[in-house]
C-alpha cells in the first residue's frame, strides 16, 4: 500500500495543478507496487497517471471528431472541449474541495468500484446567476480532459410526450456510451414546465428525466444547474449525489477576482475595503465585467493606473445595469443629488439576497 506521505504528495500536487509532479509521484507509486508483485495495480496506476497528463495545447484545441454528436443527437447536444481548470474558479474553499474531489473520484473509479463504491457522478449546482455554475461544469471537463456535452433543454422538450421521452433516451444513451461531462444547464426550464397548461404532461416529462437520472450514468458525469433552487422538487434533489450551493462572492473573493482581472494594471492606489464594499450584491461575473469596464476606460485614457474612483464608477454602472439599487460611494453612504450633480458616484445597495435572478 502507498504510504500516507505518498498519498498526501499525490493529492497536494493534484490540488495545486502541478501535473508533472503528480505524474512523477504516480509513476513512483506504480514502480513500488510492481516491486511488491502487485502487477495489475501498477499497470492501473500507470494508466491513470497517463490519463491525467495534459495533452499538448495544440491537441487540446482540436476537437476529437469521435465525440461530436451526430444524427438525431446533433440538435440535442453541443460538444466542446473546455480548457478551463478548477484553479480558474474563485469559489469558497469547501466548494473548491468538493469539485476537486469529484475529479479524483472519477479518476479513481476502478479503485472505488473494487470496494463496491461509486464515484459521485450526478451533481446539482444551484445559486444566483453569474457565480460560476456553468464554468464549474467546464472546469470539471477541463480537468478530466472529457468533452463537455451541453444538453439543449429547449430542443429536448417537445409538445409530444412520446417524442420527448425518445429524445431524453437518446441523450442518456450517449451519457452511458460516450464518456463526458453532460451539462443540463438551467434545469429550471424543465421544472418550470410543471406550472404550464398541461400539468399532467409536463410532470411526465419531468418524471421521465428523473427516471433516466436514476440509471447508472456509466463513465460520465452529469451536471445540472439551477438559478432557482426553490422551484426544484425534493424528488429532484434526492436524485443527485452532490448538491453544491453557489453564492454571491464574499469581499475577499471580490478582491481576488478584481486583482486577477486587473493584473496588467497598476492597482496600488485602490482602497480594497471601499471597493469590495461597493461590489456587495454583485455576482462574480458582474465583478469581472466591472473590472473589464474600468480596464477598458484606462486603456482608452492611455493610463496604466486604475484607482478607487474609476473602479467605483464601473461598479456603480454595473449595479444600475443589473437593477440592484442605485450606486453608492466608496464610503458606503448614499450619494445625494447634489453630489451626483458634481459628477460623484450616486445611492444605496439593496441587500445581498434581495436580487432577482436574471
Ligand atoms: N466563481 C467564479 N470564478 C471565476 N469566474 C467566474 C465565477 N463565476 C463567474 N465567473 C465568470 O463569469 C462568467 C459567467 O459565469 P457562469 O459560470 O456562466 O455563471 P452561472 O452559470 O453561475 O450563471 C464565467 O465564464 C466566468 O468568466
Ligand atoms: Mg450558467
């Protein structure tokens, strides 16, 4: 058996995205097992280690034609080959850990199955828009070097139950036979149909989805996302192996997001406490968009420098675009009309949770 030290080394190198070290350690482990006469285990370790190696960038950019959905599936699934990684995501540590764990579980499927266990393969990601749910599905695919198949929910739901079930069957056949990450994005669409005119029929569609979900997903991972967890049935929730709740970014997360996006600029003058306060209630995607807005303006002004005032103005523009209250100034107080007329950023954020999903 591998020593605790070796296992820690493996997990650590993996968590840090240090693929070369991960590969070396796995190979060392394989050699040690082989010496002990555990030939099969050694072979398995080597094949996992090789599977975990990134193909060269050029190869990754070119889609593997085998995985491209054909025939009837073409309108139901779209394939992509994401290069996103879990390191690109800025999420709370616990979420990050769970996503990494899913990757390791998938890589170690055989070892788990040998002990009668299954890797967790059905994930539900819920939370407000722009918090990284779709990106997480890409990152899982990117880490595992799996294709990402996005299920076209709107193409799936037809007026005729028989047809819908047939289409779902096609999708789930692919789930079983073609290894990939299958993304049922914004699954609310499916659940919401229960409120439609023909409730009976809509329920049958939903039930048939749940039934398929119950089947073994084979080597694939299913990721469903929702912006509106409250409309999802308990019956749906318990079908998933793992439910991850995404939230609007915390102040430290906001700062990380901005620093990362603005790293090409001189951001030394920024007062982070003031800026992160202004970003309260905005999603990660909004914070990125505001950073890009400030960056664009700096470039147009031939400036390398971004200060608190310019980033505050960009955040306030984002707030009003998203309809989350008016703008606030860097001290957090509502700006009066007279201040606004002097060209200073204008008002009062609403609560972080009071935001309507878009
Ligand atoms: N947690 C995050 N970490 C890093 N980038 C993020 C995060 N959330 C959102 N983004 C950025 O915003 C974009 C949209 O996010 P997305 O994953 O589509 O959000 P959601 O699916 O939750 O609505 C992403 O492509 C990424 O650029
Ligand atoms: Mg999304």
